[in-house]
C-alpha cells in the first residue's frame, strides 16, 4: 500500500564518503516472468553496498528494467512510481510502452528499479506466509474477543519478526540509502546527471536525492507530492483521500467545460 510515509530525514550538510567503483550496467534479455511478454524490455542488476558508509558489511543486488528509447535517444529517465515498498520493476514490465508514449518519453530510456528491500532487490520478509495471512487483513474495527486479540498482536508480530530476522541492518533499508543507490545507478548508466520522475513516495525519494546530490540533477518531475511532516498513518490517509477528491472534482469540472 502507498502510505507515503517517509522513513528518515536528510541533513543537507551531510558529508558523503568517497564514491565506490561502479561497473557499467549490462543490459540483456529479461528472464523475469513479469517481463517475458514484452521483447523490447531489457533487464540488468547493479550490486551496491548494503551500508554505504561501511562497504565491508556486504552488498545487495538492485534489479532494474528499462524500456529503451524508440526515437532519437537523448538519455535515460529514472522512474519511481511510489511506495514505500512498491515495485518499480512490475510497473514498467506491465506497461512500459504505454507509459513511455503517453508521457512523451520515447527519446529516452525509461528505467525503473525495485528499491532495496523490495521484491527482487533483497526483498524484506519479516514473517512467514502463514503469519502474514493471519494478521495482514485484520478487521480494523474488531467486535469479537478473537478479532480484538489479532488486532492488538499484529504490530508486535511484524516488528518482532523484522528485528529477529534483520537486527540492526533494518536501518540500512532507508530512503537515504535508496537515494544513494540511485546515484550509483546514474553512474552505472554512464550519465553525468540524473533525470528523474517520481510519483507519490517517489517525490520524497527525489527530494532526498536532490538534497544529497544537487549538482547531479539534470531534470526532475515530482507528481502527487506529500508533505513529510511526521503525520500519523491515519492523518496521511486522510490527507491523501482529500487530495484524491479534489483532483477528481477538478478533472470532472474540466470534462464538463470541454
């Protein structure tokens, strides 16, 4: 679900470490089931440090897919469709050509990735399937003792599972770390600057990237932004619903006038 909840803040004065070596991306035929139906799609994997400040702690593989430029190639646009926790890979694998054409990006490679901790990029699994099935779709207004117990236990079950499986590495699956992954993707694509399209949570991710690497931004479009002010989950949903309603009403009024 797209809660739009930021997981950290970034200090513009943060001093970044020396950039690690990055190999160029090797794009090839996709063997992922989601991408097999579109022969134009190309896939690649980029290995990045799990901890950007301490590369000795291991690595994580970032899964990427691109819909290549069909016109006079002008470069690449990196795209994040939202989250946190959403798969960018699936988004393009299921409709890359439509998105490229509808956004007028046929002269650019449209590149997306599963952020660290998501699906193909070292997807985090805090509990097993049976536990997830038991707690994930609880009644939010329990009216029996059993429903009340499940509702009360749910948060602790997931939190305890994450701590048990990942310990202190959980903090490494952050928006800042993902933004630093994006800069390694930029370098692996061979681009001096990044062109980025972010929607919903992607607007926050883009903002964090621009804060960390302002001189490396070529162009950035942020759509359906939210304000990362530390609202509760309930407040975030309410804000989003109000935005949906106002946007729909504006669209309906435009339809009537045209």
